[in-house]
């Protein structure tokens, strides 16, 4: 984002940016960053449960574990209704 702004690009006018992880400073950037918020605690809990299941049952088949995520729409994607910090 900084490099694009330094080059004179307008965000979101010329370029729209989306990040991932919804880090704490995302809303504090020069143009608040739209991000994907991942449920980090739940990811850790699911990983631990899967590991313990595997230890208890070494022959079990693999499985997919799907957890939801949330889009946090801020100004960098063109969301003009997002508040400016």
C-alpha cells in the first residue's frame, strides 16, 4: 500500500487491496485495509483436537476441517460506507 501511494496511485480509485488475518493495525493504515478475518483461536483448537485424535487413533483416515472466516470490508476495497479512523 505504501509503495502504491508513494507512486501516486489512489486507493481504492486506481487500485483495490485486500489483506488476510485482520491484523490490529489494518484499520489504522493510511487507507483502512479490507481483510479476511480468520478464527485463529478456533484454528488452534481444531489443530490440537486433530493431533490428539491422530495420536489416539494412528490409523484413522485423513479429514478436512473447515472453519468459517469473515470479510471485514474497509475503505481499501472501495467500501465508501466504512468509517475512517
